[in-house]
C-alpha cells in the first residue's frame, strides 16, 4: 500500500490544545496587570478631573496685557480682596475697584442702586460706583440715577454679555399658582443660562431661553416699576408685570420704602423658591486666583497618588515579568516533550495515527 505524504493544516483539537495553552496561558497575568494599572491611574487622577468638570463660570477680563482674569462662579461664595481695573488699559471703567463682596451680601431691596456692600456713598446716583460683585449695574430709561453710564454701548464688554430677560413660569402640578403668576429674571446673558438650570431643577420652572432686554422700548415687557427684588449691586433683578412699585422713581437707593407686594405674590412658595435660588446660585466674582491651604493639600495628595501608583505599576510589572519568565521557563521544560509529541502527531500522515485504532 502506498503511503501518503500529505501534511494536515494546524488545528485546535484534543491533540494540539496542550501546546496552545502553554503559549497563551502566560499572557493572562500581563493583561490583568495592564487593566489594573489603567484603573489605578484613573482613580488617582479622579480628584483632578472632577474638580473642574463642567462648572459654570464667567471670565472677568479687564486687561489685554495677559490672560489673567478673575472668575465669576455660580454658587460661589465670593469674598477675598477687591482688585482694581488697571489704568491705561483703555477700559471705560479703568481705576474702578471690583470684587471682594461675599455671597451673603448679594441681596438688595426694591430700590434701584441697592445691594452695595461698599462704595455707595451718594445714594441718589449709581454713577462712578465700584463693582463689588464684578458686574456693573443694570440701566433703565431716561438715564435714571445716572444709569446711562452703564448703557447698551458697553454691553459688548459687560461681564456675562448683554442684558437679557427670561420668563419664570411653573405649573399647578408643583405649585399652587395662577396663570398671572409669572416672574422675569433680568441680567447678563451668561448669568441667566446656568441659573435657568437651577430654576428648572429646584423650582420646576418651565424651561425658556433668554431674550435681549431693551429698557428704553415703550412696549418693554419689564419696567423699572415692576422690579420686586434687586441682587448683586443692582446688576440683576427679579420682576413681575403684576407688580407696580409707585415709589420706584422717587426713592433713593438705600431706602426700603416701596409699594407692598400683592398678597398672592408675597406668600407665594414659587416666588420664594425663585428668590432663594437666585440668592444662592447667581454668579459672583470669586477670590483672587490662588489655592487655599486645603486646595493645595488636595492637589498634592492627588499628584502624589499618581506618582505612587505609577511607581507601584513599575514595580509590579517587574515582579510579574520575573514571575512570568520563570513560569515560562518551567512550562517549557515541563511541557516541552508534550508539545513536541503534539506537533509530531499533527504533522505525521493520517495512516500512521495508530492510536486511533482499536
């Protein structure tokens, strides 16, 4: 009988599995090590990633000499030392002080020009005042209390952008309100957008987008007499067309005299919710850039953790490498003969596979 010299293709079966396992088994610890290292690196850097993730902020640029800028934070606590808009920068308010005010000082009254923690010497005008919270005040028609000094001509450089307004409505599903109970938030655009997120989250406000505000328009939705509360040195306001303060144009900024709110508005849980969110979430200028001792400790801890984890990974890699080397050498000696036999069985002619015979 003629013998065939045909070779068979290498396949994974009961005769070749020992050889396959001997070659691939050593890869498993190394892959596990890589995954462990990746997880450790992510855990170590997590504090740095979370610290600045998606936080709503407004940059307060006062000079073009560098990229340094004070930051206005939503839900920030404010405080710190005041700064000064540098002179010879061509800024329209060069020399003015700004910053330093704290969150608990953010509330004013219903009188325009209220809510200044410092710098409000002349109560009959808001002209030439500093900016304790980083933003200059709103402006109303007829140059009321010198408001034209901060008019629309300066909206392109106003911190937070041009003045806008947004309606604040809710439904009877969450509050006992009527169709007439609608409030408006008036302020810079970049303050309004993140605030709307907070209004929707905490007060179930129906989402709405801001519109540009024109205080001089004869058909303006909101007028000076409609303001029910000023915030942030009169740079932000809550208002309602259902309220008319007849004393708005005759009172000075440090007075608390005003027309009382309608009863439904005075005791409204919805109004109180919107008022509270504004007080706590409205963006104000933060402290002068710099890390507090606690921030420095957390940063050092996070950076140190990254280096320690990196060193641990190197050491573990070396240890596992040595272990894998010894294991491979041992398996080579242990399974060498088995592998050789397995390969010989694969490569020999079919008619010589006598182990398959009875």
